[in-house]
C-alpha cells in the first residue's frame, strides 16, 4: 500500500478539486489503482467511501481499468451501507453496464451482471436511500433491461411507488426511465 496515497485519501474531502487531484495521481501512476480499489472495497476501512469518490472519477474516464477488479467490486456491492460510498459505486455500475453493451467484446460476465442488477434493485427499493443512488441505479437497470426482459416490468412497478415519498429529482429521473421503457415497447 502506498502510504502517501492512502494518507491523501484519508485526509481528503468531497470537494471536486481534491478528488480531481487524487484521481489525477492514479491517471499519472496506474500502479496506485490496486491500492485505490483495495481501499474502496474494504468496508472496514473508515475511509472506503473517500476512495469510492476517487474511483468514480477514475472509472468515469477509464472504465476498462475496472476489468481486473470486477470480481471484488461486484462481490462488495451488496455490502455497501455508507451512502457516501453507495452514490459513486452506483454510478460506477452505470458506467460498467453502459460500457458492457457498447464494447465490441463483453466487459461483464453473467455473475457481474447478476450482482449489479441485484444491488441496483436493492438501492432502488431502499426506503432510506438517497435519490442520487436511486437515479444511477434506475439508469443502470434501464440499460440492463435492454437485454433482460424481466427488468422493465419490475421497474414499471417499482418506480411509481417512490413518487409519494421522494423529491422532484427522483420523480424526474423515474419519469424519464418510464418514458424510455414505453418508447422501447413501441419500437419492438
């Protein structure tokens, strides 16, 4: 473990310039990536959520770098409980499924897809969950639903249930996904 890198993560804040600096360190030295993933997936580390913030920026630009860590990443999904980790992790899931369906070769295997799907549904139905995590989850599920026929009917049942208790941001994201599902039915 690169101690200097770990200390920078431990002392970081959510401010974008700080996260940009840390992700920039990884872009300049890819040897830091294993340490970043190790911290982000070690849920006993009190700084794992901070590593997730940085991971989001790294994988937003280089999602293919996640390929060597997909097993540990997907195996950890169901255990995330810190909301500051769940938001960036749900966004990484969105990047991964989007890349998977756009890439010329498969990026995710069936087990990865299953674990991402399960985690996204769990985050979506979590009554205590934050809107951003739910929004990234529903978008990832929408992409997964293009190949998995059972996902759209589930989304059509679940998304409206959140309207009474959620914010305008949730309603906007859910309505967008529901409209996309409806449009996809007309093109089949």
